[in-house]
């Protein structure tokens, strides 16, 4: 017997793709609701104009920590403004993207990404 969602194994569903799709969709929506999101973000200092790239599971809390001078590199260099973020399902994907962005090191690249990137600009 193939490994599949339990709804597929119920009588009559094998011949009704529409019912299978609805059942699977509901299942995956429930699973996705409980998956934590991982964020890669870009903040900018309002005093110096410098950018900082980071990643976190709780974006709102992390931005608050930067504002309250509880960040490492950002301490004493704020206030900070969230300019851009991207979401990832896996922590490893977010970390890989953070490293990729930090290697760029050019403010012009970050400004371009904020205006044209795949994530959300603020």
C-alpha cells in the first residue's frame, strides 16, 4: 500500500481527485499553520545610515531588542528602522541567506534589494 495522507485511503476517495485535493489542502494548511517562520531582515540606522543583516524566528521581538540596545553589533548605533525582510520555512535556509547577504557588504546592493528584492520592503 502506498504511503499517503489517510484521507486518500478512505473508500471512494481514490476515484475522486477533487475530494482528495480538498482533504490534502486542509491537512497542509493545518501543518503550515504550526510551522515557525524564520526571517532574514535588513535594518538601517537612522543616525549613521549603516545597514545590519540578521535572522530570527521572531522578527518583532528581535527588532525591539535592536531598538533597546540589546543587540551585539547594533548596540549604541541606533535607532534602527526595519527596511526589508524575507521569510523561510527552515532555519538553515534563513541562515544561508543571511550569510549570502552579509557577504555583499555594499550599501548600494542593500538599497537595490530593498527596492527590488523578492521579500517585503518596509
